[in-house]
């Protein structure tokens, strides 16, 4: 091997080590997926002897908390560049870009790698450390590990709105989305090879445009490609844009389609600790549901009721699902809710979550309690204090009165 080649590979290897290793706590990601109702298996009963109800919808929601190691997780921002389409012209990309940037900043703070993935030309970034990291990984990869993906054309599917239309080459990231010093810039099929070389096991995908991304499901930037063997993928459902001309409801339907094709989604709240993004033009009433365990099977019936309100009544809905535990993820979304509907029993919530509920009630907005909400946040403790409230958690015994 020539000396120059050895030196280049040594330098490339140093570049590949780029991002510092973070010894951070596991990421808690509250994923939502869907399974065909005919194949849905009821979970084990915990607080009820009643058989679980079967959804009337073709697909059943499944909520699951995932724990991912930050050092093995990458936030992949796909197609967040300066393509000129109706999306750009209507300002939708300009509106969502700062929220994508906030998610990327939070990802870096938690020890994740941030990758900016472009479908086409990346000449503007040639020679930058961020671009070199990806090129180094591809150069160092054994031939057997280099991923070659042959793009194929998906048939036109009216349900997905069809192709996005003519776009210019993607040459730069949106100016509101920062490319950090330790970030990576990937092009096309380089992405999977790079992720494998960096031993990334999990990816959180910000997909712009969701319809366009699904038209290219088997191309280099398609979702099916990102679900490569050895990679677990989640899609951030609130940081997406539908095809040009789509309404917010159409965007939700596109995300539903993503879930029904076997992918799980999360909200950016899991990363940022802030309410999920909603476009300013989305003026639908926002109903937030709070559920947890299977007592009266609220954990299964409430998500379907929320879907009914969204589909039939045109409302924006959030289901804050505790999955049977003493924690309700996503209470940050109460900040944008118009009404909260509570169907839980005897939960001792983390103090910050309980305070968000108190703040919502104090705002004067309506709170509706169903059945066991009379003792929603009252633990069944002994009067003599022998069974105290766990440290860091709180009760709200007068919730129904207040």
C-alpha cells in the first residue's frame, strides 16, 4: 500500500472518531405505532377482569416507551434543504425549521449524533469537517459493507397525493437549521454505510416531505431504506410537512399511513421538553386526553374516542398515555390545549407533571374527569403515613373538587 494512501486512511480514521462520546442517561421515547386490528393481541390484564375491547377501526394504536442509548442514536434530518416548491413558497418550511433546529440542539445536548441527509448535490459543503466525516466512513468501509441501493419508482398512489413535482437540486440546509460542529452531512446511499460504520443502532428521522419521502420508500432516502437490518427507526410526526397544498389533516393522514406500514412515531416533545409543533394556520380546537392503566380499559377506548373526534369532528387531539405507570409523558402539550379530559386512577405523578396539570386547571380552561378521575391523583396511602408518597412525586387529593 502506498504511503500516501496509508496517510489518507489514517487521517480519515481520526475524522471518523469526530464526535465525542457521551455517557448520558437512556433516552425515553414514547412511541406510537399501529397494527392491523385483526392481528392485534390484547395485553395482559393488570387492573381488570374484563376482556379488552376490540377497536372498530382497521388499525389499532399501540403505545410503547423505548429506552435508547444516546451514543448509538442519530437524529437524521432528511430533505431539509432549499428546494423550491409550494412548501417553500407558502412559508411552511420557514415556519417549521426553527422547531427542527430546536430538536437538533436538544439531540446534541443529550449526546446524540445529528446527520443532515441530502438526496442530491452537497457541493456547497465539500471540504467541511461535517462532510468529511461521512466521506471518511465510506472510504474506510470494507467493500462488503458498502450499501448500494438501486432507486426504484413507486407506482402513483392517489391516497398519498402523488409526486411532489419538480424540485431543484438540494444544495444547502435551511438557514434556520444549524449544522453543528460535530454534525455529519451525508448524500444519498452514503447514509446507511456511514451509520453502520459509526455503529449507530437507532435513528430518529425528521422527514420533509413525508409524502415525497414515502414516494421514495425504496430509494436512498426512503423510510424502508432507513429501516435497514440492524437499524431501529422512529419518525418525528409533528416535524413533517405534507405535499404542497395539503391541509394539517392531510399531514396527519400521511403520518397514519407511515404507522400503518409498520413504522413507529414520536413527537418532538420527547427531545425538546416543549409542546409539539403545530402550524399557526391550524386553528382546530385542541383536546388533550390523559390516560394510563387498563381500569375500565380507558387505555384502549380513549385513543379510539380521540380518533373519532379528530376524524368526525375536525379537532386536533393529543393522547397523553401513561402505559399503566405513574408518569404521563407529554404533559407539555397541555400548554396549547383548549380542554383536558382525564381518565386515570390513583397516580402519583412526578411533581413537574402534576404542576402542569394544576397550571392548566388554574388557567380556567375546562377539565373533564371521567369515572375514576374522582381519585385520579390520590394514592391509596395509610392514614398513619406508613405508606408515604414516593419521593419526587405528588398527590392531588382534591382534584375533583378543585
